[in-house]
């Protein structure tokens, strides 16, 4: 059974710092991996989707990498801003399977 | 272009009452999903519809029913609400047939409390 883990559960950094969020999964036979952002009391917003054949995806200050063999993905946020404060969730989709979510990392960027 | 919309935003029910959560998308997506989000449990899939006219169970389907009314609308029904169904419910949609292979777009959620 696929399990997705995100560590740490919470992270607080000063504004301007570069940071990395981690996601690990137990079954490497994934179809894709997605990173989402969730603001308090709101729905999820898709940030990046990495297909299993890809190594990384970039969007603005965000870069997500995927290492299927080790069962890991990282989300790199450059030059963090207070507006980046939110919970970040990763989710993996197995071949023919469902989207399995991690519990999320709650990020706080202090001015 | 409103994306994915959900009604109601908030609801309080008594144990045993029934209700239907409504979801609609205006992106001409083929697949639609219902999730619940609980503290410490993360997001879990309740039901999904991989194409118009089909529905399938997810991880936690007990106590729920769904209807894919047309390509735009996917409703979730609680026939006899229980306190364990207190949660935040999210509807999502994605373009691809078959589900789970592409980006999912989420609605704002319905916050349900069952007393």
C-alpha cells in the first residue's frame, strides 16, 4: 500500500531564505507526483506536476524534483516571502491507482 | 470561468439527517472527485467519476453515495449523517479520462458538522 510522508510537519523561516520541503513515498511505481498549496480555510491549488519520466519541474521561484528510485521528491522555494506561508501537500498517483496525499508541511515565513 | 464551485460552504446537521453536497465545474473536465480532509488523516478519496456516466469507490466510501448528473456536476449524498462524517469536503476535477493522471483542480470546500 502506497504511503506518503512529509517531513517536517511544520517549518518557520525568515523572509528571503531559500528552503526545501521533503516528500517520500513507499512504492516507486508511480505515475506522477503533484505538489499543492493550501491556504487556511481554503481549497488546494496545484503548484507543479511531475510525470514519472521527468526529473524536475519549475514554475517561477518553485522547483520540484523527483527521484523515483529512492522514493523522494523535494520542493525548493527560492527567496521565500510572507505570502508563501501556507500548507504544502504532495500527492502521488500509482499506475491505475488513486492520488495518495501526504499530511503536509505547514510553512510560516516571517517578515 | 469559475473553476470548481461547491455548495453549501458551511452546514450543520443533526445525527440521522440527510443532505446533498453539490459540485460543478466549468472547465469541460472529464474526471471528478470527492475527498474529505480531517486533522491527522490528511485528504482521503471518497468517490470519483473517471468519465461522465461512471462512478467508483475510493478509500472511504461507506455512508456516502454519489451521482454524476452530467459532465459538469458531481454530487455527494449523506443518507443518514453521523458525527464521524464531520469533516471538510472537497470536490476536484481533472481533464483526462480515467482520472488521476493529470492536474486536479479543487473547489473551496464544504465545512460539515454533524451533531
